[in-house]
C-alpha cells in the first residue's frame, strides 16, 4: 500500500467516523498526516484493525478543555 503506520491509523479513524486530531511539529509528518484523503483501506485491513482490543478508559467527567 505504501503508507506509514500513522497514515493507516489516521485513515482508519476517519473511516470509522471518529474525530481525528493528528499532531506533529515536523513539517514532513504534518504533510504525511494530511495525505490520507485520496485512498481508503481495504475491508480486510479495516477488519483487522477493528479486531484489536483497545481497553480505552476515560473518567466519566473528563473534559479535554479543562484537563491538565
């Protein structure tokens, strides 16, 4: 496919409908992060990424605006 791991994960999150906020201070990585809109992941790749267990936990009252 010729894409980086970061690009694959950004694209996956976009295809899932998540708000995606990739960050970098390096120009090359900023451009890389933006180069995810003219391709899509094959169903097999989406299925593999969907199968990972995340165990993500956030506090019920977590607010990204006021969090340290």
